[in-house]
């Protein structure tokens, strides 16, 4: 039996629509709640999830009296799905892939590939390369992490509290990865190449001051000081009108540096690599 199990590989794609395959055979569920269960098990591959937590994810605060038995039915349905994809039917192999453990269930991590985990791993590798000053390598790794995405994470899945938290964290990490990759691109002198992307990002994140700072610097380095200053005035108007706030001191200092054509803005390793709060002219 063990030799059969080690020849089984599970692939789970969740950075977009849910896609599960076993030995390159697509495993598809149509019912919403079993799909939620499968997504939660896959994103937590190798970790035990208690029956209580699974029930809470699927039904939240309104589980039916039959929740425990219905959950068991969903587990059997997923095992049957895995077995069919293997070509063995609902065999003991599927039960080994999706194990019953004390008080809950766990999807085996053996020979599994989950895009969420690869994304996080690439992001960590990129950050380490960035810290070592390997800018081109960091930019490539950040880009590889971004390319794993094919839409919003688990966009076709009904999400309970655990999946909502996972997705929110992933989306925030993606934004951070994008921001750092753009910073690396700018350190490589590619400020013109990122202008269009930054324009789109600040339109979607109208109060994200670091993205606006990157856009202002990229415009300034591209010879468009007036455009850089207009970006500042636009976020200032938005913050005043909708939040009753002024931009941070750091963003105002950046605006003044652009007005004064401060030479520090022409030093990519100082201006684009560090957070806005650490700009030399912000002191």
C-alpha cells in the first residue's frame, strides 16, 4: 500500500479559481460546501483540522443538528473524488491521502504541491535576496511569485472565517510582493517600465501612501515632475474629502523634495529601496 501512496501526487491551485488534480487528473466537485471543505484541507495540507473548526468554516454560526454526520459525508465524497482521479475508486489509498486523525482530518503533505505555499516560499526567497543586495534576482523571484496568481484567491469558493482570513493575508502579501518588486525594478533603473502598473495600483489603492510615493518617484525620474506633484495633490484631495486627514509627513517631505529637485531622489539605492519613513530627506 505504501508504494502506491508514494506514487500519488496532489496539486492544488488556489491563487485564483480552485483547481485540484491527482496525478495530473483533474478532480472536480460541484457542490459548494464540499468545495469549501476541500479548499480548507488543501490550504492546510499536512495540518490537522478539528471537526469543530471544519463545521464552523462550512456553516459558521448556524450549523444544522446533522452537521457532524454531514461533514463525514463530505469527507467520503472528497475521498471518492481523489480515488476516482487516481483511477482506483474510493480505495484505502484515498483514505491515506485524506486521513482521519484524532478529532478531525488532515490532507497528507506527501508529494503534494500547493501554489499558496510556493507563493509564500518565493516571497521569502525574494526578500532574502533583496536583503543581500541581489536586486535583479530579487525582482525575478518577486515576479515569479506574482505569476502564480490567476485572479483573486479562491474566487469561486464560499469562504468561512478561516478561509477569509487566509485570503485576506494572501492578498496583503501579494500587494507587498508587488510593491517590493517595483522598488527593485526602480533600483535597476526601470522607472519608466513601471509607470503604467503604478498608475493602476494607485487607482485601486487610493489611500496607500507608499504606492503613491513610488509613483511620484518614478514620474520624477522619468522627467515628469508636474505629474509627480499631481499624484500628491490627488491623494491629498481624496484623504481630505473622504477621511478628513492630511497625507503623512513623509509624503509631504517627498512632495517638497520633488519641488526642490532634491538630488537624493536620483539615488535609487537610497530612495526606492528603503521604506518611505527612512528616506534621508525625511529627517
